[in-house]
C-alpha cells in the first residue's frame, strides 16, 4: 500500500505527493475484523473524523468501530463510534464520555493523530 492519504475520498491523488494510490487487497479467508495501523504522518495525519464509516475490501464491507490516539509514550486513548456518536475511553484513568459533535467541537481530541483503527465485518 502507499502511505498517502486523499482526504477520505474513495479515489484521487495524495494531497501531498500528488500520486494516485492504487492497490488491490484479496483475502485468503474472510476476516471478521480489519486492523489498520496509521503512521500518524506529521505532514498529513489521519485525525479521528478522517476515518471513513465503511471500507469495502475484496467485496467485503467493514464498519468503523474505533481508533486510538497516543497521548504520551505509554498512554493510548480509544475513541469508539457507536450510533454515530464518538466516545472517548481511557482505561488508565477509567473514564468514558461522549465527545461533542465535530461541528460544535470544543474538544481538542478531534485534532489528535490516530495510530490504529479497527473495522468489523458487516456482510
């Protein structure tokens, strides 16, 4: 795969290098989940709202479940999308709460670079 990002569009050139990403993924077995590691590229990071709600890979549809943000070297926080609402979950300080919608966001979490995301199989 190519390490470029095209602002969440299905196709189009990378917003930094202008390369058109092309790749094919074929599963040997149908997975229940897809785990994606994003590089948190400082030039063009994937933020919480950048993750598409669904991915279609090899005719399988996967729905976004969660992503993580590295707060410091050893502290990751997860963000779950459930019923179109985003919840922040922190296991270390044992708190969870709904984030304000992005358009009304008073939360700086929407501006954090994500490290990992998890999608689950719909069909």
